[in-house]
């Protein structure tokens, strides 16, 4: 039934998208079965082998064949993804005057289900997961509809069995799921959809004399909008999935309470970070080339540099790919590189920070130190949002320059009124209360409270009022924006 | 043979398990009972919050609310006018009643879809002895995709007096032929204030609530919601003569889109219903100012011919008042469409224009019912435009001649 629902859902996007998904599902399923078959053949042949050398040769042959299958599947699937996502951009870069276009719209969720399927292929290649023998069960893993638009990117060993298992209705689970869905809808419709127009009003037509204060406001609003849109969507996805008795991996963990940029990326889009870590970072960092380089660096530049620098390079590559994954635009790539370089610098300079903290007797456990780290990370992350949101090198330079040299705080309110607030004050005001609520909930969760449990334990009258106010706010948001799409569905 | 000691261990062992099971069972049943009891409480509170929001945010005295309220007070109607805001601000029943010695009512409301017009027609026909239905044709209501949803103000206000079955039947009718569930506006029936809400911002919420509670009439409420608009009576209201409207380019506000077959089907449904119930179905194309008319040069004639064919082939009568001679639609100066006093904006009649138009429709109806053939009293689009342009040129020449003197 879930498979039927998923396929019906996806069929609304058009037959082209269905073909892409079908190719991914079929190729990755066959790959998993091929690995299993090759391994079984290796074991059978090894039993018949008479010498150790013969067994080694059998294993080498098996590994070679498995690698060919892996390479082919990766080529097909990443090739499809690259083609639909990047071909147009690449052609316009190489031949600016060309009218050539793929003529294809980006199939819904292709980035997410491709990465998810690739994780299945690599896990079965490494024998970490058993391959799925039933194509329809595998198709369900690829096409499971709640996660298609914006993730999370699930692993087969966590999700696959849940999808195929029998589930009975769990009232407690359902109650929690409904709370999660409502919270997600509040974030998406009453915060994200209310703020996106303000962000666009500030950044879609940047003038050379734009006050830096307005740029900073725009970036802050963008950070709130992006978090609310993405995490709100994810909350709804996770909540709907829980209604079916299927628990997916969390994708956000109060990211704006991170104490470092590295910590931020362990709290924001967690599934993508984990995917990059397991399938790009570790394979890259553990290559023989990297190992040799580590050895050389340790010998010549010391243990810290030897151990840290290769990991930093791998990190920068990962974040370059994260930027590229978001889109074939220079500002996404710059944003990715910015994050990678800052994390690399932070890791490389770690001994220096330790020495400074010791020198100045910094109490690392003091609450103020913790708050300071959070605020510092908040600033660093928001600098990154400059690259993420502002398109064009010229506009980026203008915005950075004016932030530093033309802040003009006195112009903030008049300019914001002129571009957005005068005509949309009610819409903007509608989002303020939910923003405070989100902050409060995030703070409670960061302190380890089970907010969902606390809500469910409230007196029914209080709970009814809370639900009623949230529902009214969501409904009222439709007065201004009739349900915009999800930002991350574009990736 | 087992001793009683050997027999007792399992019973002794069983006692603590039974005790703990018995202890947890009441807790679980208490939880379930609490959940069962709290669910209705929560649902009632959520419903109350939604009703409170609707009470505060939905405007007291919307056009649809006012129209349906006044309609329900009418007795012995024999004529109704249905259509969009062009009719709501263009057909004055008081004038029509005087011209035709009739008892009419204007059921035109803003953005009224042909499907909703059918519902209004049927409602009136079932509850009054309706002899004639005047449908004010607005081309914009027949082009482009047909989108409908259950939260439409016209339907919401109409259903206040209807049973669930009637609502369901009418909803099925208006939703047929459109993929309404694909749009987020399909949820607006849950949040009715999305479609119609106070227009003066959050600061007018207290006034809105006060008007609901202190006996303010719906007409006064409607006039508060739209400053400058006055309710004349019998479903008709308009802005003061001389009020300034939107005179932006017609084509840029209403770009061309092909006619929609589903919407035309609703039109023919109206004609068929009238034919079955021996009711005159008269379609009159609402007048437009000459600058709006001239922007439809590429498609006007074909469009009006298509709609005329649809109506007449189903037993109705069709009159394009933009193409009528001065014998059919007289004007205080020049042609009707070139008379700037008759229009408030690019598509709505002013007070004077509505009176003049309604008088013309009334006389048209009288002549039709006397058996007169009026087919030679209507021009082609090109002829009408040529006349308008000649008139405009003459006026400009006269004005420049006067100014040089």
C-alpha cells in the first residue's frame, strides 16, 4: 500500500520523473544482487581452491568485478543527476551564447533518492547491508513518498526493514506525530512563507548604496526562513512517517545552538552530513595517497599537522561537493568552500586556541563561555549565508563592503519599510510570535527536555488552546501566501 | 510423586507477576480513558478557536453575506440578475422594476463563477415564481483554467441556511471538472477568513467585532469595509458617482486566455434549466469602456460569437450590449461605451451607468416580450469600434477647436 501511494504520488510529477526514478531503483537493486552473487561465487570458488594463492586470485577477481559493477551504477546514477542538474549551467558557462538546454525539469527529489540509493549500493558492496531480493521492496525504499521532496537521506539498514515490516496502529506514536506535524507546519507556513518575501525584497534588486544594516537584517531573516522552511518540512515528513509507524532519522538538532561550525554541521541537514562523512570523507581520507601524505607531513611538520591537514583537505572537498549539490551556481560553491575552509582553519588552529585559553585561564565550563561560543558560531554561520543567498560576485562584494563600511543603522527602518514592511506589516508581524515559540522550544530541547512529551502531558484544555492557536495561525498565513513550495525541493 | 512444596513454587512465582500486571493494567486503562475523554475537549476547543478567528477576521457585511441575507427577505420575485461584480455594480433592480413593472433582485457578487450563478438561479427558481433570469456576461469568467474550492464566500454564505445534503450536492456540482485538491486553497473551507477577511488591517479587528455585536446592519458593515461604496437595495450597490477607479491597461490586468469548455458548460446548464422550467434566460454582455473594448480587437468578435452560439443553441437569448446601437442602449452623450460618466474603472459601471444600463435592459426585455425582433439593432465588433473611434476623433477635434478659439 505504501508503494502504491508512493508511486501514485510520484506519478503526479510526470512520466519523465518516473523513468529517472525507475532507472535508479532498477540499477541499484541489480547492483546489490550482483554483489551478493559475486560474493557467493567467491566463497564457493574459494572452497574448491587448493592453495592460498588461488584463493587470493579468486578474491582479487571478485573485488575487480564488484568494482566494475559499482563504478557502472555510480556512473549511471550520478551521471543522470549531474545531467539534469548541471548540464544547462555547464553549457552556459562554456558557451555563453548557446541556446542549448536539456529541456528537462529537475525530477522531484532526484538528489535525495539518488544519494539514498547510492548509500544502499555502497553498503551492499561493503557487505554492511544484505541486498534486498524483492524489487518492489527496494522500489519502496527508493520511492517512499514522505522523504522524496527534501529528505532526510535514510540508510537502508535503518529504514528498509521498517518499510516492509507490519505495523499496528500506536495511539501514543500517532499523538506525538500529530504534534510534530503541527509544529512543522507552523514553522513552514507561518514563519518561512511569511519571511521569504521580505528576504527576496531585500536581495532581489540590490542597489550599490544598500545600507549594511538592511543586508544584515536580510541575512538574519534568511537564516530564520531557511531553518523554518527546511526543518518545518522535515518535521512534517517525520511526523507523517511516524503515523505509518516508520521512524526516520532526525535531520535537525537545534543548529543555531552549535558551539562551532563543525558542530553546526552535525546539527543541520544531519543526514546529508552523515552521508558525506561516510561515503566521501572517510573513503577519501583513508586512501593510500592520503595515508602516505599523512606520514610525510607527520615526519616533516609534526604530529598535529600530519593528522589534521589531510582531514582538512578532505573536509574542503566534502563541502565543495555540498555546495555543488545545492546547485551549479558560483555562490553555492563559494558557500561550500567557505564552510570547509573555516572548519579546516579551526581544526588546524586548535592547539593555538588551547594555548590561548590556558594563558588567559579561560573557564571553558562557564555558561558565558558556552553562550559566547554559540554567538560566535551564529555570526560565522550567518557570514556563510551571505554566499548562499546573494547571487553574483558584484552583489556579494557590495553587500559585504556595505556591511563593513556603510552600515547606516539609521536607514534600516525607512529602507525596510520602503521595500517590504509598509505593504506587508501584518504578514511580517504574524511570523514574530512563532519565531519566539521556535526559539523557546529549541532552547528546551537543547537543555534535554522532551518538549513533545511535555505538550502531550498538558491539561487537555491547555493543549486544545495551544493546538487551536497554532491551527488558526497556520490558516491565517494562507491569507498572505497560499502555501509556497519547499526550498529544498529545488535541490 | 511431587510434593506440595514442589507444586507450590510456580504458584508462588506467579503471584508477584500477577500483582505487577494488575498494577500496570489500571494505569494503562486510565491512560486510554484519559485520552478518550480529552480528545473531544481538545476538538471542541480547536473548533472554538477557529470560530473565534472567523468571527474576528471575516468581514461583517461582505457582499455575498449582504446579498444572501437580503435575498432571503424577498418574496414574490419574478426576475433575478446573476453574474460577477459587473452585475453586482451594474444592475439596479429598482430601475428595472420601474421600467418593467417587475419584482427583481440582483444576485451578482464579486468573482461569481458561472457554476455559482447556476446555484443562485436554481435557488431562486425553486423558491420564487421566477419568469426571467438576466445573466450579465463577463468574458473573464469564461476564460482560463476553472479553479474552485469549498471556501468560496458565495457558497459559504449561501450554505448558512442549507442542509448538509444540499451543501454536498452543490459542492459536488461546483467542484466537478476541476482538480481542486491540487491547490492549497482547497484547505480554505477550514479557514474561511482566508478567502474573505477584513481589508483595513489588524487595527480594524475591534471595529469588525463591535459591528457584529452592536446591531450594525450588514449594509452598514459592507459600506465600512469598502469606503465610498453604498448599498442601494435589493442586492445592488455601487460607488458614488465620480469615484476614481483603476484605469490601468485592461490587457495587462486581464491577459487573453482561451475560453474554458467547463465554464461554458455551466452556462449551457443555466440555459437548459431555464428552458426546462419555462423561464426566459437572457444573457446580456456587460458594457465595457471603449478603451477596454479596443484592447480586445484580436479576439472579441470570435469570443462573443462562441458564447452566443452556446446560449442560443440551448434555448437562451444573447445580446452583446457593447455592440448595441443607441436604440437598444442609449447614452446621455455619444455611444454608451465612450461615455466616461458611465464607468468607474476599466470594467465596472458607475451609478449613472448602472441606471442607464438597467433601464436599457428593462426596455430590451419589454420589447422582446412584445415579440419584437431586435437582431438588426446590434453591430459587429469592427463596426462598433469604427463608430467609437470616429466619435472620439470628432470629440478631440471639437475640443481642440474650442481651445484654439
